[in-house]
């Protein structure tokens, strides 16, 4: 009786193992699609891609394709489906009739196609689309990326070798997209009429005991892949499980128990080393890149010691993040950091533990006499002046200091200096900036002369809260403008009533 009970338990363990492996495969696909969504969101922040710049758009999309093993290519399309720029030459010229493209236009949100078979790779893939919205919320363009799922076939082969089973992928209509091993050669054929596949297509997930596609009685665990409705199926021959149970009767409960534990342990180790650890890397990387806190000047986190494909993808995400964030967070006119990067940098400094904070000198800078340049000579000349001001400002600070253009003719500089020396150093740098900005500027053949006023504050000397210290620097700048401009005013030098004023 006990031996029969053990035999039944072997069958039940095999059932649960197939279901677990199918669930893990579904989770991997969901993570890859989420990563694709994060990459598309990041790419839509790049001005040259948003505008489908003829010279830069294709280059950036090719760089993105090279960085991601799963990426088969990216393209930017007009709402009418016409291709504007692409990372490769074989992308369809018009997607207007594609279901996922129409859905992206209708919902103005991220969409994913059903599974397709790549024309060149012959591997299953999906296509992800994300609209690029104008300021009024209308669809300006649509960014499309191909997600090649060849990694799924590779993982299927590994699982098949470990479990001795068959791993299959079917689209929502029952067509075989991948199968390892595939001695019958059914990849690409519809299996919707097969009784077992019909049952699988009607359910989200579960376990089925029925004749397999090869006529062999099998235990099949299956799960549904998000977005596409496709099914991943892990099947083992029932006779193989019963044969193992029969050997258990012959060799003894103790020996077979050890074997079963070894198999189960091996499967779990396989999933941990090759799947779960990589998924955690991907999840952390995708969350970090989708936030506004990514710093392209900070060093990358060292790569994990394991070298699975997932780890390589996680590292590629960080590398891509450094390239694209430098574009998304840079003021294109001056080459300095923009306001978004400045605010994110301030937030990071504020969140640092007290013991890790370095004292800062804050300089708020406003140009004197800049508005008449735009009024008299046009914005083109004004832009040339601002570009030169950015170059001069960068030359006035040390490597490691932080300079940003906040907008218009407003700039900010954060200086990291030893405690007690900030005030003296801040005045020296401020005077250097005023002298540099006041020097003549040649723009469009014109001799332009402007100046600047600077307000300074110290953190944490003038205020323990960094946000308050920034406000103090702004008050000091206002006082400098009122005092005659082209001068430096420190917050600590303001009269008490002025320092308290808003």
C-alpha cells in the first residue's frame, strides 16, 4: 500500500513540475515584454527619435538594436503607418493595417502584437508599439520594436534536457511557434484540431493528462503568456514517470527518494541560476531606467559573476541607459544638464544619509541684458549667445562640479568643497563666471556684450534642508539684480528681514 502511494506521489510531483516550469516560462516572457516597454518609453524621450531626425534617428535605433539580444529592430512610423526611420532595411514600409498598430493609435498606449514568425530568423517574435504623443495628447508618431523570442527556444532546450520532456509554444490560434525537441517537424503547423491542444486553448493554465501530439500519453503543464494569449506547454511521457516509479519499487524507497530529491533540487537550482536571478536583475534595471533618478555620469553596477543571457541583457540595459539618458537629460543648446536632470540630482543629494553628504556651495545665475538680444537680433542670435555662455560656464567650474541650464537665461552651479571653505570658494568661482560672461561674444557677425548676476547659498551652513538652501540662493540672486546687477550676493550677507522674505 505504501509503495502504491509512493507511486501515486511520483505522478503528482511530475504533474506539479510541468505546471511550475510552464509558469516560469510565462513569467520570463512577461519580464521581456516589460523590458521592451521600458526601452520604448526611454527611446521616446530622445528628441531625435521623437522628431524622426533623418541623420540621427536611424543611428540611435541601430545602437538600441545592437544593445539588446532580444531586439530584432526598431522603427518610427507616422500615424498613417508610413515608415519614417528604422534600424534595419527590411522593416515593412507601412503598418497601417496591422491590428497592434491600430490598437496603439486607438488607445494611445503600449500594445503588443500576437506572435509572428520572423521572415529571416524563422523564430517566434512579437511586435511592441508605443505612441509618441504631442503636447495636446494627440498621436505624433508611433515607435515600434520587434521582440525576438529565440531565447525562449534556447531555454526550452535546456528544460527539455533537464526534465527529458518536450517544451512547446503555441499562439492563441493553436499554431506551433516553437517545439523542443521536434522530431515530427510540426513547427509552423496548426494543431488547433488536436483534442489536447483544444483543451489547452480553452483554459488559462493547468495540467492535462492526454495523448500528446506524437500519440504518446503525456502529462502536460501549461500557462498563458500575457499580452498575446499564447500558450507554453511542458509535457513528459506518463510511461516514463511510471517506469521511474516501478524502478522505485525495485531499488527501494530510500534510493529513489534520494534520486527524486536530486532531480527536484537540480530543477530548482537551474531555475534559480538561469532564470530567477536574471529576472531580478532585469526587474531592478527596468525600474531604475524608467525612473528620473538615472545618472549617466554614475558608474555602472558591476556585472554579476554569473554570465547568463539575462545578466547580459541587464548589463546592456544599464549601458543603453547611460547612452540615452545623456541625451534625454542634456540641454541640447548648451550641452549642460537640463532642469529635469538638475531636479533629479538635487533629489538624490537630499536622500543621501547625513554622514555621506558633502557640503555644497549653490550658485544661481541670471544673465543681464539678454532679452534685448532676442528682441533686436532674433532667437537664432540669442541661441548662439546661450551656447557660448554654456561653454564659458563649463570652463569656469572643476570636473565633478555640477552645472545646469534651468531654462531661458537662468543657470545653476553646485560646487562640492570642504566644509568651511564654501563661502570663499563660491565667491571666487562667481567672480570668475561674471568676468567670463562679460567678455565680448561674436554671434552672427555682431559684437554682443552682456553680463550676469549671481546669488549664492551654502548647504548645510545656510539651511539644513537642501530645498530651502536652493530657495536662499534664489533670494540672494534677486537681491543681486536689485543692487545693480553684475555682482555677487551671498545669502549670509542679506539683512535679516530680506533673508526671511519670500
